[in-house]
């Protein structure tokens, strides 16, 4: 069961005072969670996916498309050694790519309508700039990972190209250099994945839900991992295993795996971050006035009065 965790905050009695928000001093209150919570988050994520499967697949269609495009590109064997690093790198970008899925789960949680158009509301979120900043950081991490993976391969086999898939498989699986490549590559990839997990495990849901800054969101994610090291390690293994399973059938399985993980991440966030009783709702933007097409181009100038003066 989830239990509250407040890190090294100074004690002020049996419970924090409700007169001041907890995040003013130590940030959001972190709960300790267990394996049963991960299972429940995945179950709830699956329920969300079943409720809006077409919407989730549309939002994540870029994953199988990229996978198929990548598979086609390696037919020339020019980037074949980077096939696995590119596929593994999807895990680094996944938290940002799942923004729309968090919004769908949030709306279902509140009993609101959840459609593909509703998922696009994240673009009008007051914290979208912060989300974009953390997403850019993850993209930079992905680029560095690919460069490092290429350097490891060159250090192992040099710049000599491969004759085909069978030749590449023989090099990697049947030679001492290939075994060294697997061990070092997986070890370095694990470090990149660990960094991404630590800074983004709850960052995007927190920014979407509480409109936190990028710095506060990443610090909170670090606190979550510090408070639940074994559970977060298990979550990372679950994510990695599901992404590998989804990548095997020409990456098409990612159209199911990525939505499932996106929805489940939202529910994981709800379990590990205690609700803020002092959170003030953000007033939604008023709907944009619809104007007939016949008013173009006058409707490009909203400061003009309707009487045309």
C-alpha cells in the first residue's frame, strides 16, 4: 500500500499544517509504493486503453511508422549497427511522447469526455513550455546515446561496413568483440535509461496536473526514485521488457505498448504523489469565438470592432 514520505523535511507535529501548501517547503508529498501498486497502475492503464484504443493508437502511430521506416532504411545496412540503439532509445523519448495519453487518463479520472481532440489540450496547458523544455532535454539525451552507441561500435569493429544482416549477427553473437559490444553497450544504455527514468518518471504528469516548473518536476521525480528505489527499478524493468516485446514484430506492438505505458504512468503518478489539498484549479481558457469564413481576412484582426469601425 502507498504510504506518505516527506524525505528530510523538519517535523512539525504528526501531520503537515494545512495552512501552507506542502510544496512550499519540501515539494509534493511522496508516498512509498510497492509492486502491487505497479500492477494496479498497469491494470488501470489497460482499462484506459480499452476505453479509448483508437485515440491512443492514433496518438502513438509515429512509433510503428518510425519503426517500419527504420527497418526499411537498414536494408542498405548503412545504419544496421544502430538498429538496436535506436529502438532502445524510444524509451528515452516515450515520457514526452505520451503527453496526450496523460491528458486522456486525467479526463477519464475526472469523469470527463476523452477523445483524440481532448488529448490535444496539452498544447494549451500553462505548463506546456516546461514540458517542452524537459522533452528537449530527453531528446538531447537520446542524441547523445546514439552518438555513444556509434562510438562503441566503431571502437569494437572499426569503420568497416557489414555485408548483410547475417554478417552483422555473426559478428555480434559469435565473436569475443561482439560479446564485449553487447556487455558494454547494454551497460552504457542502462545508465542512459536510468538518467531518463530519474528525471522523468513523474515529471510530465506533475507538470500537466499541477503546472509545476521543469525544475520542480525533475526534482520531484528524483525524490520519487530516492524514496522508492526498488519499486522504481522494477518499473524501469517492466517498461524495458514491454518495449522490447512491442519492438519485436516490426515495432507494430508499440502501438499498444506505448499507450498502455502512457496511461499506466499517469496512474503511477497518482499513487506515488499525494494529493495537494490546497491546489487551486487553473481557470480554463474561454472558447474561441467562431467567425464565418466570409469575414476573412478581417478576422485576422481581433481588435477591430464588429461594426467595422
